[in-house]
C-alpha cells in the first residue's frame, strides 16, 4: 500500500519560511520523480516543483529563487523549503510520486499553508 504523508504546513507571516516534508512508503522511492503541487480555493492544482531520481529540479516561475525542493533517498522523504513567502502562496500543498508507468502516480492528502499577517 502506497502512502505519501505530508507535514510542515501552517500559518506564517509574509516574508516567513516553512519547510514541508513528505514521507513515502510502499514504493521504491529512489526510482520515482517526486513533486510538490498546490491548489488554492477556486483554482486548479498546479505544479510547484519536481525533482527527478537523479536530482534534477524543475520549478514554477512563481516560486523560482524562493522555494527549494530536495530529496533524501535514505529516508524516503522529499522536502520543500519555502522562503520569502507571499500571501499568494496560500494553498493546500500536495506531494506527488510518479513512476515509470501511468498507473504509478500517487498523491498525498495535502497540507495547508496559509500566508497572512
């Protein structure tokens, strides 16, 4: 049974930082592309960042220079370090794991990030 469990969300003031974590189980983690997506109220889920099995990263333009995705294959965990947070970063953040087949596409339950003064 595949599980992706996110943690680290919360309420933070503009300009602050948060670090999200996603612990994976039930998959051979090192073979998966891991990603973070977010969904704000009334909007579609959108890409935040991805990291390949080899460590290649990709970011949405809106978070480049502020967010950093990383992975620890020994701990089966992917992280999202979020700095200089803005109110428009407010959303539910979801962890995603993509394998080599279309069926190997898994999501976590999401963690709320709220940026507000």
